[in-house]
């Protein structure tokens, strides 16, 4: 049912986006059109990824999900950086962190919790993720913020580059740890990884083809999407910050939203958490530092410097998530708590 | 023995308070008289609540304890708000949070720990409470503080109202979770709730009658108490902040202090923790937002904005409590650590 | 092998230091000479301590290690205070906290983790330490920082003295708790403390004699070391902050570095963690407050006031350590995460 809607949206949205772009339709209409089309395309990417994930197993599956969810993010951000919208990029990455930690995980825990009284996931993974969340946000984001107060711009950029390189290095080391040296080491005792056989929706080839085509379409649309921001901000009375933190983040993460909630509803909390938290970590430890390094080739360099509001919002969210997830168990109320935190931050950024 | 002292204090204190108020005795004398009388009345409310708690079981009992301990708080605060003392109200709520988390819990853990080597309480409740503490303080209190730096007053009030509504909603949802959907779900395995039969001191009717009458007396005295603050501050060289954070908070929470320590001494740590942390949560998630909403009808609206010192003191206390309580176990040294933290903050607010 | 190098270094370094000091050699040469000699002397102190530790058992052994590692710290700091270098002392204590939590523990976890897939240590000790870390850094260091913003200098000193007394008191209480009232209470069930018999390198007498002589030599050299800082800072273009946080801290903690890593490599994680975290706690809860009190007798009083960068760096490190160590387990990746955090902070302080 929803699949048909998204298919229709895609097959109408993509050509309309091209036509509208060429014919210079009003920005508001284009903005809505682009957003809906990207969401529809993300849904295809999500289904393709899920098919691949079934073949590849829960952990790699989660990584795949996170990767292609954040491909949309990365693509939009590169075009926004090229257009000089450094503030919007940082805002949308903040929004992505908040959205994944609070909205995606919150919805998953809440909706999964309505069906199941207690849902469990791998407590070792939860702790591993907690350490990385604290590292990325409390160390790698906080240090430049506090140290740059007494630094000139050159030193701030140097510090940003250094931290970005370390983040990427540690992200790759984490993959190596998870997939090579400690693969299967942290399985809860007594649990066999024999999940019931599930039929992938698409074959491997078809899934990859869909992913490839959808990615190109997203890239094309993203390039034009970022140029509509300033008109939209003006028309709706929104700040660019709000567009970045809430709108772009929701559009860019639609795929994760859908598939994480679906997994939670099927009681596959390992995958749901991997999507939500794994995606957060990928944004913080990979997408963001890569964008910092890419920005060196553009006119305007992006330092690793969030606004205080963005930074504090991320710190609070991370601490909440760490405390809630560290026991490897969820219920509807924990989901609701995360959602309540998201709404509070949404109001905050809207009013800012 | 202490019961008799408190009874004497009440039967002397209440009439003296009325007479002193009518005859305009010196403010210092009235302040001391009011405080002692409220503490004595709180003790009656505490005993009545304990009687009801025995009938109602440990969890509802704890909630009852917290509710009526904070009734005193709420009553004093409403009259202080009416008198325009917004700063004193925020200070006394801060003091209530610090007092419950550090002083009440600290004394309970310490004194209980002198008798028992290791005391245990429900680890699931501890984690549930940790999540809510982080939510209330790190999200609901921190966000307006940081976001209002770049906001005008109207927006700050709007944000305060929005967050207050969400806090109250989540507090009610937490009650629904605890008492309805997940009642008894998180009992530690193997533990039966068959606590030894205990005889309530008073019957249900007498307990309710005592609660009712004492509450009215507290309300009457509180109304006059708040008007003595400025004279007392002047005479003793205290700041209003110190009166709010330390004095009002101790007076307002005397009931919790007494009953939590008593429970710890009887090795009923579940109840002791429920009183200390549950009371904190009620102040933060119910009393405070209700006061924000009530203040809309008064001359001076109270935004959800603490001073930086108040906010940081609460954040530090919450983090300390989360780390100490998250294993569901206490000993005398953990109690001493909490008390040491309270003394440090007491010195800080005294010198401020 | 390394023992022979250190022995040579000592027997060449000590006389050369005396001669160089008397003959006023260039400051840079003296600085390098002093540093190397102190490191070599620390290695002797480390071996002597390890010998004593084998006799005394793992816990007292860890305490001994930390004590004499920090003796070097304390000695250098007293002479730096006497020379009026308050900022350098605070910086070097910050560096000691960061160095122990991130570098010593990080190296131990990483190198131990290369040999063993999962290394365990006493989870009760880990939680006990977590509580104290939060107390020391988030309460005792944060409160004066935030409260002194609205205080004059006299009050700041008063607050610093009060907090210092409380810190020392709680540190002694923690020793009493660990060694008297709760000795052996928190052994993981089923674990007997029967570690395989190990032969101490030196006898008790020889070990104590080495400790005594090395301590005197370190004191002599430290007194002259601190006077070279300003020349070195000028020559290398380093800030005094960087010298304090990174260089002095590494020199002062060389003993801990060596013995903690050695213990981790032997899979004695209890001792390795005790050295790293125990040493941090000793610096924060004993060395620092003692220095505050000692400074009252010097010309310039040292308040308990770090720079914001120092404070935030310590807070971040503590939170990272708490989250990583709270499960009582380590692996190479957790070690790498700590090391990455150390490098980020090193870059930050270097650029500051």
C-alpha cells in the first residue's frame, strides 16, 4: 500500500522535479516537490537496503541501512557546502544526530513497545555505542568549541582538521573491531544468531541497481533543493537553522525512520538500534569529518564548530540515550521520553 | 518520643503562629516560629502518609510520601509567586532537588549503611528514574537556559510553557507506565512482594483527616512565611538565594527527610529511594511546571530559567546520583559522598 | 634491558644534573636532562613499588603505586607553587588527570587488548571509582568554577579551602571504606584472591631504601626543573600551559605509565585500572587539595579554579572513562578510543 504510494510519488516526482527545475517554478512548490521526491526515493533505497540486509545478516544489514540513509545526507550537504551554506550544513548534521537519537529511536522504542512489553537488544553493542557517542560528541565536538574561544581562525581550522582525521580513523577502527577482530565475540551467551529465514523482497542485483539509480536521482534533486532554502525561510518565517535542524534532517533520514520503526515492530531491536545509533555515529564520525575535509577545496572552509545551542542539544541527547539504552532493554515509555525530548528541542529550534 | 515533641510543637506552634501573625511580632521570631511549626506539621503529614503507605504497598506508598511532602513545597511556592518572589521560588525548587537527591538520599544511604553492609533496591526502578532525571534536568531545564540566550522574553515564556506542558504530560505518562501498563513487570526475578505484615499507626480515615487538617494549617502559615524572607535575609546577612536553596528546601522537605531515613534504617531501600528520587522527579516534572503555568495568572510570569549556578548544581547532582544509584546498591560511603556534595553546594550558595 | 638503560640514565643523570645546575648550563639542556633523570628515577620508584606491591597484595599494591607515582607530582608542584607558577601547577594537575585517565588507561587497555580478546576487572571497584570521579570533577571542580563567576576573590579562596578540606576528608573516608569496613566485600562471587605466587624483585628493605633515596633526588631536581619552564616555553614556542598539561604530566607520571601497561600485559587488569584511575583520584582528591592548603603559606594562594578548557577537558575525559569502564571489561578498541581522546586534547592544548 505505502509502497504503491511511494512508487507513484517517485515516478511522478522525479520527472516533475526535472521539469519544474528547468521551467523555474516557484521556490515553495519546488521545495515541497523536492522533499517529497527525496523521501520517496529514500523509501526505495530503504527497501533495497533491507533486501541486501536480509542477505547480509543483522549487523552488516544495519550498517548498510545506515550507510545509504546517510548517503542522502552526505549528498545534500556537499551541495549545500558548495553553495556556501556552512551554517545550514552544521544545522542539518545536528538535526540528523538529534533525529536519529531521539526521533528514530524514540519512535522505534515507542511503537515496538506498544506491541511488546519489554524489548531487548545486545547490551554489549549498546555499551560499545555509548562509548563512541560520548567520544564523538563530548570530546570531538566539545573540545574545538571550548578551545576555539581562545584561538584565532587558522588554529581553529587546524584543530578541526586534526580532529576530523582522528574521527575518521577511529570510525574505521570501530568497523575493523566489529567486523574482524571481535566479530561474534560479544554475542549474549546462549543466543544463537539463527534468526528465522526471511525472504528478501528483491534479489541482490535488483537491489543494487535500485540503490544506484535512486542515489543519482537524489543527488540531482539535492543540488537544486539547497537553493530553495532561503526563499522558503523567508516565506514561512522559518530560520535557516530550523530548516536545517528539523526539515532537512527529517527529509534526509526518512529511510532510517521507516526501516527502524519497521524492525522494532518486528521485535528486531538489534537492527532498529543499529540503524538509529549506528546512523548517528556515522553522521558524527564519518559524514561530518569528511565534509570538513571536503570543504577545504571549496571557497568557505567548514570548521568543526557548532552553535552552543546545537552542541548542548546534542550533548543532552547523547546523555539521555546512553542512560536509557545502557541496560539493553526498552519499553514504550523510554520511547516516549526520547520523543518528548525531540519535541522540546524542535520547539527550541523553531523559536530560535 | 520525637512524636511527642512534634505534637507539642504543633499544638503550641499553630496557635502561636496565628497570634503572632495577628499581633505583628518581629519577623525573625515569626520566621523561626513558622519554620518549626511547618516542620512539626510535616511530621504529622509524614506519619499519616506512612500509615496510608502501609495499606497501599511500597510503590504507591512512596508516591504518597512524595506527593504530600511536596504539597508543602507547592503551597509555599504558590504564595511566594503571588508575592512576586520568582527568584526565591526557583531557588527553593533547586534546593528541593538538591536536598532530595543529595541530603535525603545521602542521609538514608549513610545511616542505613551504618547498620547494613550492602543495601539493595530495585535496579529497574533505579534505571527508570535515571532516565527521567536526565530528561528533566539535562533536557527540560538545560534547553531553555541555553536557547533563551538568543531569544527575547516572549519567546522564552512560550518555550517555558511548551516545556512545562510536556513535562506534566510525561510525568503522568510515567505514572500510567508504573501503575498500569508495567505494574509488577520489573520485579527482580525471584523476589516476591510479600513484605512482612506491618501495622499502620493510624487507620485510613484518621490518616486522611490528619493530612487534610495539616495541609490547611501549612497553607495558612506558608502565606505569612514568605513575607518574612526579606527581613530575615537582611538581619542574618543571608541572600534570598540561600534562604530559598537551603532553608526553605529543608523546611519544605522535612517530612521526606524523616521518613526516608527511617525506611533506610529498616532496610526498606526501595521506599527510601522512591521518596528521595521520586520526590525530586515530582518537584522537577510536576511542581515546577505547574507553578510555571499558575504564574501566568499572576502579575509576574515565572519562566523556566534557573541561574547558571542553580542549573549546574542540579546537573552535577543528577549525574552523581545516576552513577551512584544505577547499580541498585548502596553503602555508607555512597551516602557520605552525596552528603559531601551537598555540603559543597551549601557552602557555595551561602557564599554567593 | 630497559632496566639497565634506566640505571645508566640515573647514575649519569643525577650527578650531571647537580653539576649542570651548579655550573649554570643552558636551560634547554638542563630541562631535557632533568626530565630524563626524573623519568629514570621514577622507573626505580616504580620497581621498588612493584616489589612492595607483590608483598602487599593487588589493592594495597595499586595504592602504593599511585602514591609514589604522585609523590613526584606533589614534589614538582610544591616547588612550582613556591616559584609562583600557580597556572603551571593547575595545568600539570589537569595533565595528570588527563594523562592517567586517557593515556595510561588507554595504553593499558590497548596493549593488553592486543594480547587478550577481553580483559576483565572488578566491576564493583569500577563503579566505586566512577562515583568518585564524578564527585571530584563534576562537583568539587565545577562548583567553584561556576560559583566564583559571581564571587569576589576572598570568597573564592574561602570556597576553595572548604572544598579542599571536604575532598581530603572524603579521600581518607574512601581509604577507610576500602581497607577497613568493606575490605573484601566486593569480590566478584566465585573469585578467590589467590593470585599465583610471584617473587618480588627486591626485598622490603631494599625497596624502601630505593624509594627513599629516589624521592630525595627527585625533589632536588624538581626544584630546579620548574625554573627552566619559562626559557623552554620561549625557545620552543610552547605555551606554559602546554608544558604543564602535556610535558610535566608525562614526566611526572612515567612510573604509572610503565607499571600500568606492564600489569595490563600480564592480564592483571585490576592493578592496571587501580593505577590509572586510582592515581587520577589521588591527584584530584588528595594532591590538589593539599596543594591548595599548602599554597596558603606561600605568597600566592592557589584557588581551586581551572581554566574553562582544562575543566571541560577533565569533565569529558571523566564521562568517557565512566561509560567505558563501568561494565568492568576492556578491549583494544576501548583503549584506542581513550588514546584518540588524549591526542585530540593534546592538539587542543598545543594550539591554545
